[in-house]
């Protein structure tokens, strides 16, 4: 996977330094573009290897970790990109809430980077999972798709000696690619997985094809069912109580709204329950500290995404934003594309500041 596909070799030095926070698809895409344009690029990431979710969550049968790591190696060895790993860039009181924080060895203040570099691109992605507020959700054996997949990836990479275990029966709840990945992982582990979605597979974000492929592989796909309660004994999960659903009128997402059917409850026994019910953006600052937002002149949405202006500029005109931290969870292609888009904007602005071209609105 080449991140420098716009060039074969680095141009003469541009004379500016750019910091990129996050080594996922958006960050690596931006790094490749700017390295090709001759900038001194330094990429900060909290994990011990670059690649983000491509290496530390997505299963190897969906995307090759070696291809991603080789692409990052090319950035480093042939284009001079510097990776500063095991380093969390953050401003404010650090809340250790995200997957991957266990590898952090150093905290780098965000405002320090803003002062030291000519531009900063934030591409920190979505590393915090959402859990529904259900009875029993805190039971042992309940986890999120991101946490589940992450544990498998760090074991495969030799970064931990603790082999993840599932049990005989696994319930995965959700309709996106993370749900598919988690169910396929459980199947590969030798478990018997259920994949439960509250709408039909026609409305599932992962698409009909992925669900049909999962079903043909041996995953038990259940449509139109929503969890009501995690059933546990002694704090250990024993299964999930579900309720059948029917589809109503369109909701704010443009999909039919799932409506509970009274008296349709049923129970599925399980040794593990995995919620693939979405992730939220993880900006490099504490969004609950108003003083920080005012200091940086940055705004965040109610979902936690950094609000951006046209073409990836954040409200702070020295800081740019790319990928899922701005748009919310997406796929690799859109995240990479936004990284390239923002890198082009950074290149244009820095050249204009240096007097190399006329600064006009684009």
C-alpha cells in the first residue's frame, strides 16, 4: 500500500514542517502527499506501529497489515517521514478511555505542536466505542467490537502474550463492518457466533452482500431483533434477552425506524456479547474543558467530532482536521481521501504564506 502514489521521489525541501497526529489512513495519506511535496513531516501516534485501525482492528483477511506497514516503512526510509510512536498528543486532563492507550509512554501537549510546526493536521480517528445503556451491560464477558478486534490484533503482532478467548457461543450486535468483522473473528476462533441486527440486512450499513457472505460462512444472522437486557449470573454474562422488531416510517437517518413488537421477547444463551454499535471521535484534547476549546478556538459537535470549515480547515486556522475525527466513523477510502484533500490545502496555504503563490480563495 503506497501512500506516496503522487510521486516517485521526494522534491527539494519545501522549508516548512508539518505535524500529523494519528497514523491511520487519513494521517498516512496526508503524510504521503506532503512528503512528496518536500515538507518535513513528523507523524505522532499513541500506538507502537503506524497504521491505526488498519493494523490494530481490521482483520488481516480484509486488509493486509504487512501492506500497510510496508507503505509506512517506505514513507520513513525513502521520503524522510519521521514516526514518533507510543506518544499521545493531548491537551487538558487525559482521560484514559480509548483503545490503544495502554502503549503510551509519553504525553505531548497539543499547543506545543501548534507553536513548533508550520501546520498541524489532526487525524486521530474514532477510538472510543459506544455501549447502549442496558441492564447487565457491565457484566464480565460483554465488550465492544473495537476492543475485541484490537485484542486479537495486538496478540497477532506479538505485542501481548495474552491470547483472547471467546467461549462456545458469541453474540455480536450491530449492522456495520465492525459487526461483520467481529462475527467472522469469532467464527475463525472456533466459536458459534450470532449476528443480530435491529433492522433487516437491506438497511444494514455493511450491506446485503457482507451479511449474506457471513451467513454462508456459518454465522447465524438474525434480523429485526434488538437487545433488552444482558442476562448474567454472579456478574458473568449468560446470554441476552431480545425483542422482535418491525419497521416503521423513516427516521432521521433515512432508514425505516425499528419498532418493538410487544410480547415478542426471546433469549439467546451466550458466553460472550460483543456490541458493534458504533464509535465516537477522539480529538487530541478534552472536549469537556471549555477553556481549552476557547484557547484553541476550536468547536466540537454534540457527537464529539471536530467542526471544520471548507476543505478540512478547523476553526483554528493553524490546525487542520482529516478523517473520522471530523466526519465520524467511515471507511478507509473516504478517510484516506480526506487526508489527501487536507494535505493539498496545507500545501497551498504554506506556499502562499511563503510568498510562492498568490493566496486566493479556493
